[in-house]
C-alpha cells in the first residue's frame, strides 16, 4: 500500500480570519471616510474595490484548493480502509480454508457452500455488494468450529448431549471470533443464524420464518445441500435423487421454501453445482 501523506490546510484558519477582518475593515473605513469627509478622496473607490476583490479571490481560490485536497485525502483513506479490510478477510479466510484442508471430510466445504449461496443470491437478484456479503459469510460460516475437538467433529457415531451442545455453540462462537472485524456486521448476523430452522426449531435463538436473516436462510440451504452431497465419516455422499427429495422434505420445516425452490431450479440449470 503506498504511503499517503496527509497535509493540513494550505492557509490556516487564523490567516483566513485575518483576511476577512481586513476586508471588513477596509470596507468600513471607506464607508466611514465617504460619509464624514465626502470632499476628500482618501482612497479611490477603484483601488479599494480592487484590493477587496483580490483578497476575496485569494480566499476563494484557497478554499477550493483545500476542498480538493480534502477530497483526495478522503478518497485515499477510503481506498486504504478497503485494502485493509480485504487483507483482514483474506487472512481469516486462509485460516478457515487451512483448517478445512487438514480434514478430508470437510475439505472445500466452505468454498462449495459459498458457490451455491452466491448462485442463489444472484438468482434472487442480489446486488453486487449483497453478493460480496454472502460470499464473505459463506467462506467464514463455520469458523466457529475452530476449537471444537476433532474427536467430536469426526465422530462416526451419534453425538451425546454434551458433544451436541459443543457443536451447537459454533455459530455464536463465530461471531465472537469475528467481533474485532466491526465492518462485517451483516456477515456476522448471517453466520450466527445459519443453523436456525424455518419452523423455529433451530439454534442458537430459535428464530423462525422471516425472523431469520435472508442471507442466513440462503446459507442454510447451501450448507444442507453440501452436507448431503459430501462424504461424511459415517456415510457416503447421498445419491442425487435422494438429495433432491431430502431438500423437498426439508422445505417449509427446516428450510425456507422459496430458497429451496430457487435452488432446485438452479440444480437443474447448472449441473456443475453437484461437483464436489
Ligand atoms: Fe455450521
């Protein structure tokens, strides 16, 4: 990132005040002289007008230069802030992808969830900025699993109550990990609620229907699809027809029916979404 040198105003505010005071004093002195000594031409009107116009013009030019300089500084700051945020997201995304790469069963999961979620968002007419938010939320959605024991994550048998409680903490844990990244407000909301169910029986808050942020409902469909379409320690990937029928069954109970319908349409149009 290039070094940005921020300079102060070209002329100080005190100097500006002195100039304005001088203009007023000259004008006042001239009016006073005209009214009290009308016969005496102390300073001609033309000279005084010229001096005042030069001073006003000088002030005006300096003001414009200051505004232009401030505008340039603002643009540079916004650009630098964007680059900094991008670097922070890239660092934390690398952490997630590195964690996943170590585990055969979830390798590429976040990327595939992001791909499916982005396709749904685009199909629903999301703007470019909204798609970027979905993309970041998709990559980071399971970051809360960092710290959960591999024994629990890879357990081929049914989880006991305690282990299940540990798993259920991961959406909230994700928002805690991402807490310092203040600019990820919407992403954190989506991540926190990607395991809510449309019927209100999900976690962490038991939100239902439209109470669940739309982005979280999109992530839920993409996440559920990828879970069924991937190998797990306890089973092979489900056959395509089974995955489709499971998605239909979950529509309206676990998942938002509109998003499921949109996604099923996309699976027909874009068979590449099945790629693991
Ligand atoms: Fe999750």
